[in-house]
């Protein structure tokens, strides 16, 4: 599986957009970019995933660069409840895949 | 539609006792995964099960740990003769098929403390 690199921590003001970057320069053609988050003391929560097109759902947007070597998760209007550790994971979409959780980005949303 | 249910939420065991952690997957999900999160560390894959079958147990410690997912009832992660190093949060996830295509749904975890 391709390795990912994320900043250790980020801050965001409540109500502003949070843009979380992820580098995955060794991603291969059949690998997707998945984002999960873990709010303190809870289980990880699936957010969004994509292959090469930008994706949007009720939680977030995912922007993947044309060369697919990096991506950005966007929380359009961050709230205090979005404070969590965000994990960017690159894996194939077929067959069993173990999720490899790195250290992620610790996002702190402040009033 | 209830999510992935894990119980107990908190479990305290003395060294040498057995710990049994239960996981009921989401309705319609027949694939279950167990992950462990040691204090101040990331989540690590332990085992992947389908009904009555262990598919991948490459992350399970070689001794004292076992898992099952019977035809009826929840999946069970069993730790025999617990030691202090087993203290961790254990998370179960489920999916409708054996791939991440629809995302894995995680439970709230069981926090095991060994005293």
C-alpha cells in the first residue's frame, strides 16, 4: 500500500473551512484515497473516499490532484465537534484490505 | 438501524484472568474486523472474520488471543491470561462485503484495563 504523509497537527477557527492535506506520491493506479477520523475516545469514522475525481458528501469534500500524488480533505464549515484525528489512507478498493492508520493530523477547532 | 455494537464499553481484569470482548456487526454486514489501539499509539489490525471463518489473522499475537464469529451471535475476541500490556482500546468494524468499497463502520470500542 502507498505511504501517506500528513501534518501532525492543524488549527482551525469555528465556522471556517478546514483544509487537511495528504501526500501520497507512490499511489498506484488502482488505489483509492480514503479518509477516516477518530474523535477522542470513539471508534474511527469513515468520511469519504475517491479515485481521481473530486468527491463531495454531506460531511466533506475531497480534492485529488490530477497526478493523484496528493489530496485535500475539506470540511467547509468546521464546528467544535470536528476536533479529531484525521487519517488519510491509500488502499485498493477490491478484496480485503487492512486499514493502516498512521499518525494522522490532529485537528483542533477553536471558538 | 443500530450501528456496530460493542460490549462491554469498559472492562477491568486482573492479571491472569480472561477477557471476552463482544461485537455485533451492523445489520446486513457479515464481515467483521478487530483493531487494537494501545495507549498513545495508532490503530493496528488484528483479525478479519466472516461468519464461521477466520480470513486473515496476521495481526493477532501468537499466544493467548483468539477470535470467532459464529453462525449465530456476536463476534468474540478472547484474551486468555491477560497481562498489563494487553491494556488497550479494542475496536470492531464491520462491512457488507470483504472490501473497503463502502467504508468500514466501527463500533465505540471496549477499553480493557488490566490491573
